[in-house]
């Protein structure tokens, strides 16, 4: 069962991102403040949920959260500052947009740059441990998936409606045949950051 809060009486926002390992599209992040005694037996890390369940939870979270926000950083900026910094920037943007100012941030993962004036704690696999982080993972994932499905209409041969920009065989083959689109990241992380062009030649 996921925990409600990390602190005893502070207003906490859970933060998570989606799309770090993709070849195309923005990285999305969400920040969510849940009611103090929030309870949901289904809510979990978005990767452990079906698409149908994620979409159902998204509606519930957006209706029941004290505050929530979603932000993104585009592919060009990812290439410019790298995917880790872009992920952190997206989380900062999400926190900045919250209608209620949190007093503490719970961050999924082990890397973060302090947000001005708000202490934070990084939690490895936080989306499997805390409800607010799980809620943020659901919002980040569903908003990003929706964005990639819209992009699919413009570039259907990449298969973004299904792969959402991740490096599937269909996606890689389409890059080899059609080249990259403006939404592709020219650099991406797979163990280490390598160029898309080099990867295409392998």
C-alpha cells in the first residue's frame, strides 16, 4: 500500500516525469498535491497500470487533488541542455504552475536541482511508494501519451500512436527510411547519450 505523506504536517507535492527514454517528443512532468488523508487502492506507478486504468485515474486525480499541474520541455531544449536537466526543468515548471504553493517536494528518482524556497526529498521508485508521486506519474504519462497521439496524425509512419516516441523497431525502421522529424531528439540517452544519426547507422 502506498504512503500518504513523507512529512507529518507540510503541504507536499509529488513530482514525476514521463518520456526520458524516448527518441521523439517532449519530456513531460507533473506535480500533484493530494488531500492529507487521500486514499486510492488502485493508484500506483503509471508503468504498472493499463492505459485504460491510467486514463480513469487521470480524471479522478484532476478532480480530487488539492492542486495539480503538468509541464513539458521540447526536444530542441532536451538536445541543448540534456535529458536529465530537461526533466528537472519540466518538474520545476510544473511546481511553478501549482495554484497552491507546496512546502515540500517529493521527487521520483535520485537526481534533482533544488527548487527555490522549497525543500525536497528524492525517493528512488517514489512512484511505487507515495500516492502523490504515483499521481504525478499518471498525469505526466497520460498527458504525454495524448500529445504523442496527436503528433501521430502528422507523422503516422513513426508509429507514435502506439510507441509514443520510444525506440521500438517500427520507430527505428521509420527513422532509417524517412529520416528524423522536427520532433525528434538529435541526442538521447540509452546507457549514455549518443547521437540519433550514429544510432541510425548501426
